[in-house]
């Protein structure tokens, strides 16, 4: 070690040594940037190109460091350089480094980085010793093998270490460590290599004059630094281009292509920013959800091209109405959203008026004028919500209210009114998920003939156990499913499940399945029922559908047409909840129902209420005259049963006979035969009642 230091201190010109070290470490820094960029490339060609630049920079660094350090070597003996071998040594450095770098990044396995680092270390060594061969000196040169081996080992070890560091992304001083290790591998090789050499001077010729040597040192250093700088420039230019294209892509990703307005991602970003500003300045902030009113109509009647023109025109118009501090974006098909930061409410009202008139003014299309209009929902920060998500949600809720209200186009968020909508929306989302995950079940409730006490069948009733809220009554979730069309899927599931389960029963009892008005409006329903009957093997006579009058009233002609087709299959049709709705005689006349189900609400106080009894009597009389059997629902007490028997009711259903429960065990001794006729109470019904 001391010998190496003595060699550097006494046999070299100090400032030239410093110059060579400067070239070496500056070059190492450039090599690192170029290698890093190459590593990040997926395409092999790009990786190869960056590796090539890195190899040229590495070759120049190694060669210039060596050459300047050789010029710094001054032992008073004349020397010259063989030009061909000196050039070859440069090529050795470039080609060797290139092989090493490509090997280091090749997909040959985990040894690739180590192998690559070793090859680069060998390239540094090869360059040095080929360069030394080009060094012609007047004297006898002797080599110390130990130092030669040590120099090569150092080059290889430090170079492999540098390559190892390159992959340590999370390391704090990764770059500094790489530059240090790579630089040390070049410098240590050179100076240990120089220590390995001893010269016995002969002084036969003049060698290179000192001024020429100085000029050569400076020119070499300048050339080396130039090459390194060229590599760094390539890196910087690429960095700039990448930044610009990234900005361009970001801009595109944040803009709506059709209207040129910012899109939902951009407004979300802006909302975060505006909330921070409002918080800092104490100003008011409003988020405005906007939904176009007649856009779908225009799209359907005039086509998508007209729809696009309408959106583009409206987008341009609203953009033109904006003042400073206002922001608008297109967030969906016909949905826009705006942000307004204001000092007083008048500013917000003013913006709303401008937006409203921009969206209401008619638009000239090729096929004529169209008027669109919009509904606005507004939520303010921090009064209505404090987070961006809650603010947009609440504005949406207010907008839905504005949309369903024919008297207003603008609604401010009102927790009392909008929370119910939120709950329904959440329930709808949960329902959709429950359908996908098959989280429903059917319960069955007994229906019996009142005279004989014989079982007529069971009504299938849908049950949903919510993962967090527990059992949710169908009275709550069926209307939600009807609101968003989910009932079609759900109804099909009920029909299929009921038919399959009932087909397994050993007794030939019927099953009654509730059918929603929306299902009845579907002309495909008879086909679906037929297909399910075929699939399940259930005889059509064992299936009965239950529907309410509302199902028929919506579109009478279509409903009756569908009902006739269902009846033609041999399936029974019962009119459910009779007495609560229209209770129209016309409905009973228009279609030959197989059963009238008298609503359970009449049973509640039948013992005490002469009016309830009068209604029951008249419905029973109606049934008799039309020859349609009547089933009374909601029988909970024996007294009710006694009255119904006396009045001549045909069938009964209610907690007294049995609560709805999972698929009954229908053996001959089963609970289906529970005999509450004529008087005694079963343990089950005693609990129920
Ligand atoms: P619904 O068709 O009139 O069914 C009878 C309802 O009365 C059932 O309520 C049943 O549990 C209840 N009930 C039966 N006996 C008694 C009694 O003695 N006392 C009292 N208080 N109630 C009794 P549930 O199961 O909660 O269903 C409510 C409504 O939800 C059904 O009224 C029906 O309109 C609808 N629904 C249930 N399942 C389905 C289905 O699968 N599809 C469709 N579209 N609607 C269904
Ligand atoms: Mg029913
Ligand atoms: Mg009913």
C-alpha cells in the first residue's frame, strides 16, 4: 500500500493526477445516469442504445483517465506512445464495457449483474495493460506480478460492486456509491498497475518534449470530458422530451375529448385544491352536480352525431360563461360538474344563473332547434360535507332530487331529504352485489283450504340476509329492486328457485310465486316461465303466480296479453292484496283469475270492526258470483278463522297456520299437516300469534 502511495506521490505530476481523477469521477457519474436510463427501458433496442452511449462514456472515461495519468507519470526517462496500440486500447475499453453492460442487463439469470460487472472490470484492466504496451520508454521495464494481479482484482471487485449498487433502488446514497466504486475500480487499477512497473532508464532518445506532453494531456482531458458531456446531454435531452410527452399525456388524460372541458379526474384534483384554498382563506365553496334534462331524448330521436354536437356546443357555452375562480368539467355522458369559490352567496347564485341560461338556450341543429336544460344539485363546503367524496356525493343526491322534482331545476343538499335517497342507493348497490353472490333464500308459507283443512300449497317469499344489516324485509328491498330494474333478474331467480325446490317435494302441492309489475310488463315472461317449468320438470298446474292490480293497471292491454299466455301454459294466476288498491270490478271481469287474495289488513280487527267485516263479506260475495275462490291473508287468531269459516271463505294463510320458513320437510308426518282446525292451537302458531 505504501509503495502505491509513494508511486503516486513521487513519480507523478500532482495536478495531472488530479485532472485524471476528475475525468474518472465525472465520467463515472455520467455512466451511472446513462446506465440507469437503459435499465428503465422495456424495449431491448432502446436499452441497447442507452448501453451503447454508456459504453462510449465508459471507454472515454477509462482511456482518458489512463492517458492523462500516464502523462502525469514523470520519472525523468524519455517516452513515446505507439499510436496504433493506443487507439486499440481505447477500442478495448469501449467494446469491453459494452459487452459487460449488456451482459449485466441480460435476462440470463441472477448471475447476470455479477458477470457483467466482472467483464467491465476486466475491460478496464485490458485497456490499461494494452495501453501500457503502447508506452515506449527508454529503459528496461520489469513487472511485479503480485501488483499486476492485485490491480486486476481491484478493478474487477470494485466494478462488480458498482454494478451491484446500481440495482439497490432504495439505498440512500446509491448514486454516490456507484460513482465512488466505479471511479475507484479505474483509478486503483491504474495506480496499482503503475506500482507494479519498475524501469531501469537507458536514455537513448529524447522522448516527448515537456510542452508537447502538456498539450497532449490537456487535449486528451478536454476530449474525454467532451465525450462524457455528450453522453450527459443525450440524457438531459431525453429527460426533457420525456417530461414534455408526459405533460402532454397528462393533459390528454385530464381533458374530455368531445367538449374540450376538463374531465372527472381533473375536477377531482381541482376540488382537492379548492378545498385547501377555501380552508386557508375562509371563503365559501360549492360543488355543483349538473345533469342534462332532455339529452337522452335528443340522442334517441336525432342520433348520436346530433347528441355529440349538443354536448360540444353546451361545453363551449358553459366554458365561455366562467369567471375567475370558477371551474367546470364534463364528468360523464350528459353529466357536468362545477366548482365555485365565493365570498358571499350572491356570487354562487350569479354563477348558477349563468350556467342555467347557457344550458337552457336552444341549440340549432341541421334537423331544427332543440332545447336541453339541466338539473343542478349543490353541496357547500364545509356546511354540507368536509371531504371531496362526501361533497360530490351530496351534490349528486341534491341533483337527483332536482331531477325528480318537476317544479325546480336547482336543489341545495338537504340531509333530511337526501339521506333517504342515499340509503336507497346504497341498498340498490348491495342488492346488485347480493344477486351476483347468490345471497337470497326462499321461505314458504302454508295455504290451507278452510273447510277441509287440507293443504293447498305454499307461497314462496323472498328472503335477503344483508351481511351487515341482517334480515331485510322484502317490503323494503323489493321496491328498490323495482326502481332500478333489478327485479327482473331477482324475479327470474325466485321463479327458477321455487320451481326447482317444489319439484323435489313428494306431495303434489302448489307453489305461489309473487310477480312484480315490471316482470309482467316484459313480454318474454311467458316464455321464461315455460322454460323454467321445462328445466325443473314441475307441472304447470302446480305453479301459481301472484300479482297485484298495479301490475295490470300500468299497461292493461299488454298485461292482459301476457297473463293470457301464462294461463295458456296451465299456470294459475292469483290477484294479490285485493281490497287495498283499485279493487276494480273491471279487473276481475277482464281476466279469469284463479284466486283472489284478500289483503291481510282487513283481518286485523275483523272481530270488532263492522266495516272490515262488510268488506270481507262483499269480496267473498264477489268471488262467489264470479266463481273465483277467495283466500284470506294474515290470519293470526282463531277468532278470525271462525269468522272466515262462517262467512264462507275458501282458503286461508297466516301466522296461525304457519309462519314462512325454509323449505318445509314434506313427509306425511310433516308440519304441513299442522291441524289448527277446528280449534286447538299448535305450539308453532301459539308462538307466532
Ligand atoms: P304478499 O305477497 O302479500 O305476502 C304476504 C306477506 O304477509 C308476507 O310478508 C308474509 O310473511 C306476511 N304474512 C303472512 N301471514 C301473516 C300474518 O298472519 N300476519 C302478518 N302480519 N303478516 C303475515 P313478507 O314476506 O314480508 O312479504 C311482503 C311482501 O313482499 C309480499 O307481500 C310481496 O308483495 C313482496 N314479496 C315477497 N317475496 C316476493 C318475491 O319473491 N317477489 C316479489 N315480486 N315480491 C315479493
Ligand atoms: Mg303474495
Ligand atoms: Mg298479499
